[in-house]
C-alpha cells in the first residue's frame, strides 16, 4: 500500500472518502456503459495478452471488477484507489471474487510487478500529472501488454452547459492544464502504439441541471475544489463553484431541460513497443 504523496493527495482522498457512497449511487449506474466498453476493449484482445495480472488504478467503488474478473477468470485483478472509503466499497462489492483484490494506493506511484494489462476508467483526468501517470502505468507492462484507459476530455462540447462550466472553472483556476494535448506526443515518444482512440457516446440522464451540479460538486470530482480547506488558494474556486450551484441552471442552454451528457469520453487502447522506452524495466 502506498500512502498519499502530498498534501494535495490527502485532500483529494478526503474529498473522495466523503463522496464515495453518493458517487457510487448517483454516477455508478450512469457510468456503467463506459466501464463495460473498457472491459470489452480489453477482453477483445485477451488471447494476445502476455501472462501476468491486470491492474485497475482509480477503481472507485469497483463496478468494473466483476465483468473484468469474469472475462479474465484465470488472472489476478489488482485494483486500487486513493480513497479508503472507495476501497472499502470496492472490496464489499467484489468480496466473493477470489481473483480480485483491492488496495489503497496513489495512482501516481504504482509499483505492481508482473503486469499484463492496465484498465482505468475516469481516473486519469483527475490526477495531478496525467501524462506522467499514464507513462508510469505503461512502464509496468510486460512486453505485449495492453492498457485500456478511459478519460473525460477537457472540453466535452464547444458550447452549452458543459462549456459554460469549464469556462467558469477555468476562470477560477480549476481544471486547467495542457495535459490532454501532451498525451499523444508523450505516448508516441515512449514508443507506445495507440491501437484505438474511439469516441464513446452513451446517453446519460440527469433529472435537471441543478441536481447534476449538486452531484458534481458534492458526490464527484468538484467536491475537492468546492470544499478545499486551504485558506487563500481555494477561495476563488470555492466561491465560483458554490455560487454556480444556485446560478448555473439559469445559464443559457441549461434552462430547465435536462443537461445533456458530455458527448464523448476517450477510450485509449495502448500497447508499448517491445523493448521500447516504455518496455518493462
Ligand atoms: C471518477 S472516479 C472513477 C471510479 C471508477 N473507475 C468509475 O469509473 O466509476 C475517480 C476515482 O479516482 C480516485 N482517485 C483520485 N485521485 C487518485 C489518485 N491520486 N490515486 C488513486 N486514485 C485516485 C478517486 O478516489 C475516485 O475513486
């Protein structure tokens, strides 16, 4: 088990601990198709995988583990999450599966040996350095191994409620960064082949914009910034996020209609080159 590496990781852990059960209940069923797509992408290549385990960083409440354990019954599935509460949920949900274990670990510092595949859904975009994280996951893989990674794009749509939300968050200093643009060149430079980068388009239903905003800021990734306890640095972000909790439904495009789902999630299927710079250490 690795401990959180920094104050930022401890704060993220606390926020996800508090959000865990609500996230599982609210987002779990909504995100299920994305989890299934990731498991399916890996299962489609099962006969080509080298020997070894499958690691699942940022597993959250562990809904991807049962289909994964079924598809890869002969392999060890080693899942992990920063949040102790998420780890508890994932263990509870999968306790009858003998080939599944769940540990608490910072996805920026994984050191699992004997890895055939990495599968991670909706964790990468939350990490402090997604490019470095993905690079380190690829380095864990045996020759011929595969990574199936699904992440939310930074800009889900050119206009509409999600675009408004991103603009607001950016103006408050949250969710910025250039990592998404850096991902393809960094993957290419590591000698890794990108086997697939196909848009996933599943419909997600929300009751209305206000409840979705509540879920994002209380049960999801914005809980950390909206509840941050550092006295100065987080104040503009907290103000913006909490302010929008009441004002956002009045934004153009949001109205009283259900907010549309972000149209695309990115699933990447990656295979490091044999003996390339990202080959096994
Ligand atoms: C959006 S949830 C995704 C959970 C699950 N894979 C799913 O798709 O429903 C993101 C998860 O990443 C975890 N997380 C955030 N930062 C992390 C880090 N540095 N290391 C490991 N897990 C982290 C959170 O605790 C949370 O459970």
